[in-house]
C-alpha cells in the first residue's frame, strides 16, 4: 500500500511550520492561511489548523534507507531531542527485521524513522532530509481492532501484515501500513495514550474500490477521482 498524503490537525499551525520547514528542512509545497503541505519523499504531509479539537496528536512513521539508521540517529539528534527506549534512541524490531528512532514534533506528534531491512532501498548518499523516502505508517486507534480490520479487508482488500485482532494490527505492507491499535494502550515507546483524533489519508489504488471510506474519525480516500 502506498500512502500518498496524510492530513493531520493541529492547534498551532505556525509552530508546526517552523519545526518542519526550518528545523527539519522539509520543503513546503503549498500553504494557505489555515494549512500547509510538505513533501516527505514520495508522500505529502498536510497540517490543518483546527482549534475545536483539543491538542490533537498522532503517530506516523517514515521509511528511510534500510542501511542508514545510525546515520539517521546522528542527523536527527543534532536537531531534536530523541525519545529513548531502554536508555537508547535505537529501537530494534527483530520480528519486523527493522530498526527505528522516535522523536516528537513541535506539537507532540510521535514520529518514527524506520529502516526496514526487507526493503531494497539501500543508499550510499549522506543522510539528510532527502533520505525521507515516504510515509509508511499511520496510527489509527479504535475501540475494536477486529471490526476496523474487517472493514479495511472488505473495502480495500488489505491484509494483516503483523499483529493480532485484539490490541495491535499492522495492516498493509512495508511500504504502507495502517497501525490499528486499541485506544486502551499507549503509543510505543511513550506514555501517551492512543487517543482518537480525526485524520485523513490518501492511498494509491488501481481502481476506486469502495473509496472514500469513513470509519470513526478517519477518512480514507484514493488517488482516483470519483
């Protein structure tokens, strides 16, 4: 599954714009009075100002070259405070054959850079913001993981990649995953609860399938116009 665009809400648009454009150095591709859009490799990330939602925060992940997790930690650590797990910013996921590093953005979103060693995306270039390849995970807390999975499977044909139907289901593939979790747990590796906040995600599909799809506070659209 390819995630083309992720749309998130924020109470502090200017603060997020400063963080993503000036601290991380990502390119702003367009902006309006109440939103701005940035390029993250093959994906786009849009922040929309909405003060009717109380301090929204989300989890999403970005694929990086599979051989550059240490370079990513060094580069990122010079710009932001890294989230540590077991006294280290390097997180090993042996079941996924991957390594990650986590950080908070300006408004408390939990962002992950992940090197997936199963993917053929090795790079010999110096690590930089250009090494952000694509948005590869979108966190979606729900009351019932199995119910949401059934909807995604029926409407999109996406399968369970890893996890279970009780507390954590990674649905899709290593290029794009919906991280469907129960709202009764915390976002790893933090103590922040997996709260439900509205978001929209656009994915690439070969046909319109049953999109757009609305579930809970989540809107899933496609690259194909109706």
